[in-house]
C-alpha cells in the first residue's frame, strides 16, 4: 500500500476515534444539531476505518506466522503454511473492500427514487407487464421498509399501465435501485393468445434520484401550466372540476402531467416533483456527455434488442444480460426478492469502478 495512502488512512482512523469520543460528550449530546453532524461524520469515517483495521489485523497475523515457517517441526511448518495461505486470501479480500470504500461515493446514493415504468413494444401485453414490474418494485420496497407513493399513472382497460410514476422513499433507495434503469423484456404467452404462442414484449424503467430544490432552479417564467378535467373510465369517480395539471418546462420541452388527485394543488405538487427529478437527470446527463461523447441514453428506445434483463415465463428464468446472471426463480423475483440480482450488479459495477481507478 502506498505510503501516502497509508498516512491518510491512519489520519482517518485517528479522526474516527476522536469523533467516537465526541459522540459520548454530554455537551454534544445536549446539542441535537451538533450531535447529528458528528453522527454523520462517524458513519462516513467508519466506512473506511473498518476495512482498514481488518487489513491491519490480518497483516499482523501474517507477520506473527513468519517464525513458524522456519520451525524445526515439519508439522508446525505445514500448519503455518496452510494458515498463511488462508490469511493471504483474507488479505486480498480486505484490500479489495478497502479499495471499494476508497472509491468516491455517489452523493445521490441515500436519496429517494422517482421510478418511471412505461410500456414499450408489445401493446396490451407490455402494459400488463409494466403493472407486474411496478408490483415487483413495490414488493421490494416493502421488504426494505420503504414507502411507495404513486405520483402519476395511466391504466389500461385490462389492468395494465401505459405508464406509472412513483416516489420510493427510504434511506439508500437510489443506491439499491439505480442499476434497474433500462429495457426489461418479457417472454410469455399472453392471456389474449389463443394459440399458446410465446410473445416478446418490452417495458422501459427509469430510476431517477429525487431532486432537492437547491439542485434544480426553476424560473416560474419558464413554466407553462395548463389545467383540465381529469379523464377516466367513467362512473362516480370522474372529476367534474379542472383538477388535472400539465406542466411544460419551456427551455427543455419537458412535459409532465398529473391527474391522480382530486385536488389541483396536489396534482401540481406531484407534477413538480417529477419535473425536478427529470431536470436533475437531464443536468447529470449533460455533464456526463461533456466528459464522454460515448454516453448512451439511460433506457434506449424500447426496441426488443435493447434490453438489460429478460423474464422468461415458460422456463421460470430471469437473466440479467449485463453480467450474464441467470436465475430460475421467476416467481420469487416478481414477488420482490430482488437482492439476488441487485447484489451481483453492485459488485460488478464496483469492480468496474476499481478497474478504471487503477488504470487512471
């Protein structure tokens, strides 16, 4: 490990011990704002300190084995060699964990998520699968103790969604869901198929971090706000007032529409939340495009060939094409058991970030 990096980590560990002491200081405990600041710093420092301490402990164990490798007793030498091999594997693992901890942290990881799911190629079958995916993510959020609020949805007559947009609120929601963006492909026999043929349809998923007001400045003069009567399937719940809201951001041409609530004020608030998340994502994409002209769009066009994952019903198979992962547990995945996919994805992208950092 480079000497400069080692000194930095020793300094981080020293500050960690200092902050630990401050968190039990009565003066700090009596000051909620100060305590919160130190608690946040403690969590950040712990992310580096724990793998660093583990690595140091392993290296101390390796050093202590050195004399045993020269022991006169052949049995002791053999056991020492076996123990050394185990410790060297643990050291490699600890070094990797430390390198991952040293990677720049995505400041958006702790954010809530604006989840947008849209039916792509496949007509009504795509809309039905959009509803299945929304249920899957809602179940996953429930398992994590997160809240789900529908911001906007456009249902179809058969129970599907042309589009559904929801806010998922929970600590670390974006860090877990950010790799779900892309085209999701389904292969199954539709309910309307009389010949029993398997059809292929697609749904696009976009995962946007919820924007904070300080990040996205919106000049009211840049907005055109239209109100109109909400449309629906008919019956007693159709709103007879102009409560639906359409907001157009004139500089970018982005359009957001909400009509789920009976209150015009609530629909406007929801539409603004979606608009801010989209503007933040647009700002992020523009920044990335300035760095690399090879930047691809987040969800593509929705064509069948552009997919990140396939859900094959006849074979009960889920395949994530980015990492070559295949699971034969389709029902469980659709019930929200997504960690078997999300964990390998996080590991894959961490490894990619490490490779880029080492090449830089």
